[in-house]
C-alpha cells in the first residue's frame, strides 16, 4: 500500500511479512485499511525512524490484539439467530403421555409421573405455557410484535444513564380480532388524548366488547382492519365501527391500567353534594350491592349535543327504573333499563351533569327575559344589571333540580295512603267519596280541623275537629299539620295525627291534597301511592269549552312539574271507568313487588 513503511523485525518470533499476511487474513480488509492508514500518518508526522513504526505495529498486531479484533469482528457481523417458535401443545402432549403410561399401571415410575402430570398446579403451568406460546410466539404474534431478545446485535442497545436497558420506551403492540355479523353495537366509545392518539374511552357493560374482554379502557388503537386511525375524527371512527361486518382486527397498544370497579361491586347512595361537575375519588367497598334509580326526567340521547356517542346513550322516560352499572365517569354513568331483556348498558347523564344542564338553561332563559325587558337608559340599565347578577348567583337555590331517585325493590306490601293529585275541578272529591262509600272497610278520609265555631247540629270529631285559633297556630308552628288554609276568617287544615289514626285502624287514608304536601308524605311512615287524575281529553270541534281548556292547561302544568312523584296516571274521560282503573291499580300494587325510595328501607 502506498505510503506504508513495512517494519524490519530482527526478532526470530515473527517476520513482518508473515505478520502482515496474518493480519490481512484475520481482519476485515476495511478495518486493517483504517488502522494502517492511521499508523502511516503517525510515521510521516511524528516518527522518522522505522523503529517507532515497528513498535506501534507490533503493539497493534500481536496475537492477543488480533484475537480481540477478530472477536469484535465476529460479534459485530453476526446476525440475530433465527427465533424458533416454541410449541403451544404442552397440554396435548401431557394427555398423550398419560395415555402412553396407562399401559404400565404397575410400574412405580409410571405412577409417579402420572401423579406429577395430573396435579392442578402442573396442569395450570402447561396451560399457561400454551397461552404464552400462542399469544406471544406464534407466527401471527411475531409478525406484529417480535419478542424481546437479550443481545442487541448490529446496533446499539437502548440504555439509560446508569447503563441499564430502558424498557419503558419499548412499545408493546397486540392484535385483537373478533367477529361482528349483526347490527349489535360494539359497545365502546373513543376519544383523542393530548397526543392525538385514539384511546378507548369507555366500554359498555354487557356489550360485545365487554362480553369478549378483548379491549380495556385506556387501550390505544393504532389500526382497524389495517386502516390507520391517524388523522381521523372520533365521529369517523365510530361510524366505521358501526358499519363493519365480519372479521374485525384491531392493532392496539394495551394500557395495562387497573380496571375501575362497577357499581355492582360498590354500594353507594346518590347524594350530589354540589352543583358543579367535580372529580371525586371512587369509593371502594367489598360489599356487592346493585344500585337502581328511578328517572325523574326524560332523556333522549339523539337530541343531546353533549353526549360522546349518541348511539351509546339510553333513552328513558320519567319513572323508568335504571340499573347503574358504572360511575367511573363523573359526567356520564353507565346503566341499563331494568325492564329490558337486552343486557347491554348505555350512557346516561350523571346527576351533576344534568343539574348543571338545567341550571344553565334556566340562567339563559332568565338572561333573555331580563334583556327583553331592559331599557336603554343608563340608570335603568344599571339597576337591571344588579338585579340580574343577584338572580344569576341564586339560580341554583331557586331551582328544584331533580335527576334520579335511588330505589329498592320490595316484596308486596300494603300501601298506607292513597294520594289523589290533579287540577281543581277534575273530579278528585267525587272519586274519594265514591271509594269511601263503596269500600268503608278499606278506605277512610282524615277529618279536618277548623277554628270556626260548630254549627247547631255538628258534633266534634264527626265532620270536623273544632279547635281554638291559638291552639291551631301552635300546632302549625310545631309542624303537626300536613296542609292548612283560611276561608271566611276561619282556619282549616289536615292534622298528621288524624292520618296516623286511620293507619292504626288498618285502613288506607285517602288524601286529595296539593302536590307540595308530597314532600311530607313521601316517607316510610305514610307509604303513599300517588295517583294523578289527568283532565279529560279534548276533541277538537266537539268539546272546546273554555273551562275544559283551562282544566287541560292546569293539568298539563301539574304533570310537567310533578310527574316524577306519580306512581300512576289515569285520564278521567269517564268517572266510573276512572274509579274502576283506580281500584285495579291499588289491588295490583298491594299484591306485587314494588319499587320504593331507598329511604323507606334504610
């Protein structure tokens, strides 16, 4: 090679020419070229004598150094060994062994081997081996995620600052495959995280994915049937999942996150403490209690702009019983209707979210009303602003926000009180008197108290209890009256003690009271059955009387405001038919299991 000065060696151990030949035969030609080029440069720049060059060459090219170079070269050029897939039939082989040794029942070794192979722990070990071999080392699994190897050949190993391998940055990808041949939803909702990765947001209890256990909350989805989810919206992906049929394959990065407990494992009482949507830590308890609630508002997910996935929502009406499956998401609970055969859960708004929604609507309505009535004069405008802010801050306290009422199912029992609600003039008094006259051994009406003086033929305790004004006012201040009022300078009212006396006689107390009285009556002590007597149906062109229209309007207002208290609604188109339906309803409720507020039991 040009510029290379071959050393003259006087030692009898090795001649320079033979050393050079050994060097070229034992080292990579590219490596020796670099070394000799470096030595030649040193000889030209610093070392003018052949002795110095010879010393450097002798140091670099002795047997020990050449062996090190050769070892390095072999390691650096050695390719990764072919991975041999371990068999995944250990259980089957164990069965074959047992069949084989069954031919030698008398041999001690055969008995010992049978005892070992048939032990539960050993069989479980073989099953675990087959699962790992198939899920991690099968051809399909290796094609997606090669198993980790200890030596990192032909490249640098990912090491941390302290020299240890950094395995935290190694992404573990899995393939998840299942069949979807029906219109049944998959039962999952998706979301995009801060890094714009598609994440499984929630899994519907009882849905297809939940039953198969193939995905978990927090799993990152990379591909769906080979289609990358990158640069796609959640709506597009949900639509894709709805329309897919046949074999569906997900490429995912498992979350390995501990799955939250469902409400079937966690007992809780629905008691929203605030009016804001706040994060609360999950309650952990080892008891297993199913939670049921009665819906106190109507909900249609197709009209909800806040729900993450409209198809995942559950539509329900006032009075529907819902089993709560999960409260993991503080804005969206998972539940399912109790009377449906389909076991799939869906999304329902949490109490906090519903209260927030109602409050925002009320505040916006108040703002619009105030803006419509405000004036452009500066002084008036300032007064309006101060007035609005006061209402804005107190809106939560003014609203009677209702969402869900926790209930429990009890065996058949007799209701103590029959409460008739309805518009004034709808016929409640006639219904009450008819039932008492027809069934005096079953129903009774609490005799009211009054402060007016008794008439000539009136007896105390027959039609009225006569008390002094001071006594009645004292009892009212002690909360001993269900309701009271005044008429022609006299006070009238229904005392709670008179209702209790009817119960003590084994009779059902009939009350035709105002809806506000339900706040006192809806307790285990009075156990009311609330029936709303609705106004007759108005047929256009036939019965358009103004009084009927007024009755219909008042009835609609009552039903809209207090429907969540009603156990039964009967339209009073014909009075005798209404009474018959009412009797049947009472007989049914007293002989079948009933959903009652949980406060009646605990």
